[in-house]
C-alpha cells in the first residue's frame, strides 16, 4: 500500500483504540517536536498575546536573529534563524521578547518527564525535541500510535503543543514530525518508508545542506528516492564519508538505537556581539563571561576538562580557534579564563573587530601525559595569565555562587564581566538545553 493510502490520525484526538495497522516486530521511534516552543510558552504565560504574532529573538537593531516565531508570525513569512531586522520588516506589528531562559528550561523538563514516563529510552536533542523508543514490548505493550496520541494529550495539558513523527528509524521520524505542524501526528508504518520518502527533496534529510544538495543534483540525484537508488560509489565519490551516512539514513540501515545518555565530548559557550568588539576590555570581559558559563556547566555535570579551546569570529565572518592542553584537569571558571587569556593572542590582537567569542572545554577522560608542540611557549597552562590574579579561596567562592544560583536562579549572582558582556550581545536565544540552566 503506498504511503499516501495509509490511514493517518487527524488532530490531537480522539484516537481509535482499535483498527490500527499492526506494527509487527519492527522498532518504533517517535520524534517529539514542541510547536513554536519559546513563543508558545510566552503565549501561555501572557494570555493577551494569544492569537497574536509573537517573536522570540534578538533585537532587530543589534544583529539579532529569530529564535522562534509563533504561527501567527509565521503567516507573514517569519521563521527561525531569520535576521531580526528582516522579521521586523515582514511583521512590524509583532510582539517581541528576548525570552526567559529559565522558564523555557522548566517547561522543557516537564515535557521530558512526560516522555520518560512513557519510555526510559529517551534522548533529548534540543530544548524542544527528543527521540523516544516505544517499540511494542520494550517499554510497554501499547501500539506506538496510541503512545504518541497519549503524549500529545499530556503535553497539551501543560499548556503547549507538540508534533510527532512515528517511524522505524530516527531519520524518518524526524522528517515525519515536520509534515503536519502544529499538533501533527504523522505515522510511517513498517514497510512504508520508501513511499513516504521517495518524492521528498534531498534537503529534507538531516545532514544534507546546500553544498551537498548541489553536488548530488549535478549527478542527477534530486529526490530522496533517487538517493536510495544511487550507487554507493557515486555518492561516496561526491560526498566522501558523509555520503555513507546519508545513504544509511535514507535506506534505514543506520544505527537507530535511542540510548538514554550520550557521552559528553565537550562543553562550550559563545556569544555574538551586537556591535563588533575591538578593545581588550570588551573581549576580555566576554571571555570571562563564557568561562563562567562553561565552568558552571562542568561543575553541574561533575566533569573536569583537560583541554581548552578559544574561538573567535572576525567582522568578515571568518572564524579561528586556538587550543591548549592543561597541566591539570579543571572545572574552575578562574582556571579556564586564565588559559583563555593565554590563547587569545594567537587568534586576536587589539583593534581587530570581532563578531563572536567563545570557549570550549573538552578532554574529560583520565588526564594523559602529552608532548608539547613546537609552538608551545613552555609556560604552565594552569599558571595565572599576566595581569590577572586568581582570588583567594576561589573554589569556595565558586561553590557558594553555584549554591545561590541553584536556589534563586542563574542571575542571582553575576560578576561584573558577565553583566558588561550582556549589554553588547544580540539577545538571541539558543536551543541548546545547557543554555537554560536554572
């Protein structure tokens, strides 16, 4: 039976409890995607905003971008990742807000609790998306469509809505979740994957961007059906290792296990400047603010990093990084920023205009001995940077600040460099769950 002829549930209920096609012994994976999440939370908390165009994002006058637009704003052509200035021109009467990070995190946690109640095999991939393995007999015996319907009802009781794709693989479930928004429930039964995918454009598949699409189009591959039927050799020649991943996704041969936890490989934070930063004071303050965020995330996760990377993006949008191994693993804000200051001259000099600065911490395994490179200056990576002294009882200070933030919120305690940096950011919101610490 072609996919178009497979009966699909309509709306958020009621759903039939019998007569659903048998799922068989195949894996069943849901992709739960919260509809216009940030904007939906704002409309939930501001009844006067309901039914009106709401945009959550950075300022139109400060290089901001749209994080989320309500469906009322989307009717005017506004969409996520659009420059805020463009969105303001398309929908000048929209209600704008830079967002409330702690509130989004709190609602997201409520939703994730609902998912975990349905199956322990859950992986959150962003603040508003998660995969869930509901294979019959693995967690419960319910039909996957009934589980999805129940999740939609339970999420709606929280005051927001979600769209769900149900399929045998993560990639197909992800595509299905986007087919019928908002409050959509699209089901691709086992054996119906080809009928569902074959006429879709290449860009529908996660991992295929503009460049890959252009290369494949040049080979006469224009749809996902074409990609399924293409020879491995041609695709690998065009896309290299990425080609093997794309073929596995479109053919359903990828490793689709939904593992409850992922190994953390790095913890990072970056900020974009509303106005290019070019002075030592501005860049240093931003580095310190990012080090503070990374340090807090490391401590919350119980991690210590042995490698620090500094990233900058210049006014011309080119990016550069510098990296250094530490003599001792750490999760201290002060240690991170000391190393960041040592690395900064490798990628930036005063007067150079910067659009973005960031810090990443990695290397969470046992700290291994390492051979310094020919370009190391021989200084101890953990030694304080010139012109900066670590405060006494630094660890106790950080522990006390963490405790206050845990109880009263992220902004309850802020250092001067954090407040200064906030004044020159775009105000745009991220979908990285780590960016919404309570």
